[in-house]
């Protein structure tokens, strides 16, 4: 059930992002996200899962599980194939998150090459570091229940790297580029919120008390993330917008992801509220740096992931999961230090490798569409289709 819920998040993400782009790029956005379900799932079965979970290395797996061979030998309380499937959905949605930052300007073929290689050389190794008991981040003692570092920080900083390579959209900063269908974005928000229950609770790998706590934490963080964003948006702009409500909820969901099975009580509400406020504030950094992160992936996923990862070092409660206590629960600064090291290491690795990969693709097959194709829109230039006939 958790696997199915996480799978449904990728179409939800497609509509969340799709509603925010201009109408001429709607199918382009939907295709990039849905295509990830096909390509990344295949790569995961062939080699990705084995890199992440094969062998005993701290940094990179072997090929024991290539082509899903011998997966039944996995240790644990669930069938090996159930674990393969659940982790597959994480692998699918992580590169799909990048599409929000690069909206309106990627060649489809180049995008396919980018996320395909990225899933092998960036996502799978980082997933190993974080989720595999042999991974160096896992062994160090840093906590990440469902992917604050491996998914959100990883994808967020990768998005920044690609944006720096491809540059801004034509007309960025001078032309209005309003969302063409905010009802689609609100629909996508609802699907993401729904699916995130499986994303986080499923990471307990059991239907138990920790999973139940993760359900409550996930929902409450989304709720207060929305409220936190809307409060500061209303104060700053005079309006509480539907886009703000959607963005705030997702910010809360991102921030609670690493902490979902490690905190309790009022902590998820505090984490969500801080994320909503902090991610809204991060929009100012994007504007100041003139980064054309089209749909605020950096502000929501990178910053939200960092907020959740670091606040876990404060709010972790061993009473919830029998694990480590954070600073506020008498655990000292050790966990906070480990969280910072994990976040910085993932950021440095992901940014460096992604930037080099994007540069390589840009200088060979080209990563960005031509100016004419961008003007026409991705729907027609890349797919010869239109989302709307009139």
C-alpha cells in the first residue's frame, strides 16, 4: 500500500508542477514526470537497486542484485521484492523533483539522458549512504527516516546545479509567466499530501506504532507548513494565495520527511511551521541571486530538506523510535553535528557531480531547447501535441 501511494505521488507532482507552467508547456511537464516512472524504474531494476543495497561497501554497492537477481536473500521482516518496489518509487520521484526548477527549457532527449545517468551516479550512491546500514552516513549515526537528505536535499541542490548550467528562461524577469491552471496545482497538492502518508509511514517497513506516529507527524507538519507560509505571505503581500497554501503544505511535508519516525508531540507542528516560514523566506534568496528556479524547487525542497534535517538534531525523541535523542531531549550536540555533516556531504557531492554531468550534456548533445522551440513551447516543439485545443 505504501509503495502504491508513493507511486501516485509522481503523477501528483506532475500536476502540481504542470498547473504552474504556461499552457504551452503543460504536456512537456507531465511527460517529464511520467517518463521518469518508466525510465528510472527500469534502471533501478537493472542496476540502481544493486548500487544502493548490494554488497557491504560504505560508499558504493556491488552488482549482487543487478537485474534483481537474488533479491529474496535480503534480510529483514518484509519480502525482498516489497523493499525493492518501495525503494523504486523513491528513486523515481527524486529526479522528477528537478523538473520544477528547469521548467520550460529542457530538450526531452537530453532530459532523459540527464536523469538516467543521474539516477545511477548520484541518487543510487546517496541512497546507499543514507538508507543502507553499511552506508557511511547511516553508520555515522545521522538520521533520515524517509529521505530528507537522500531525496529532497539531493534533488534540490541538483536542481540548482542544472539551473546554473542552462540559464534563465527567455523573458525571465521581464515578462509575466503566471501559472496557467492553479486548480491543477491544488489537485497535485492533494495527491502529494495523500501519497506522502505512504512515503513517510511506509519507511517504518511495518504497520506498527512508529508508522502510526509518522502518519500523524506527516499530516500535522503539512498543516502547519501551510499555515506558516500563509501567515507570512499575508503579512508581506496582503493576500493568502492558493499557490501559497500549496507551497506551504509541500514545504511542511518536505521538512518532516527526515524526522517523521523520530519525533513526537508538538515537534512535527513546530517543524512544519518553521519550514513554511523558512521556505517562503528562501524565495528572497532566489530573487537576490537571480536564479531562474521556475517553480521554487530550491526554496521548497533544498531549504525544506535542510530545515527538517537540522531540526531533527534538536527534536529527535528516543521514546518514539528507540533511537537517538536530539539536543532538546538531552542528547547533546552529537546528533546535530552528524545531521550537518550528512547534509553538507550530500550537497557537495550532488552539486559537483550534477553540475559536471549537466555541463557534459550541454556541450555535446545540448541540454536546452532552441530559442524558437522555447517560444513555441515544449508541448509542440518536443512532443508535437497540445494540452488544449482552444
